[in-house]
């Protein structure tokens, strides 16, 4: 009988998104099944008060960028919060390569590719 083997530890994302914030490099966490279920549930919520929407945005960012503290996110300006949410959602929806290429072409993003 032939044995087939799958090593899940060797499956890695094709590319990784990272950012520098407050002088520290942060790497975006790959979405887990639990994160996906949470995101679908959160997306179904409509007509939330501004405070709850903002808390939801912060939760999205903390799940995506676990090394960024909530306090740091709360101290962002609205423009920086919007930019970080747009980057996080864009990477999540389109993938790192496609989103960053489009955003860089529109002048919204400076892309630096680090060697593997």
C-alpha cells in the first residue's frame, strides 16, 4: 500500500505583508479559520453606532497585526487608521502582490520587497 503524506508545516504563504509603525516592523498574520468565521460574523453586523464600528475596526487590525498594541491603534489619526484598514483589507481581499502593485501604481503606497 502506498502512503501519501502532507506536511502542513511546509505550506507557507506565497508572500507576507509587513509594515513599519512606531519604528517597529510588524508582520501581518495569515488569516486562520477562526479569524475567517469571526470576520464573516462581524461583516454581517449592520447599522452599528460609530463607537462599535470603531471597536470592530480595531479588532480587525489587532487580529491582523497581533504585535501592534490596541493603545497604539487608538492613538492613530483618522487618516492613518483609514490607510491601515485599507491596506489590511486590500491585502486580505486581493493578496499581497496584486493589492500592493495597484496601490503603488496609484501612488498610495511605497512598496519595498525584502529578499527571502
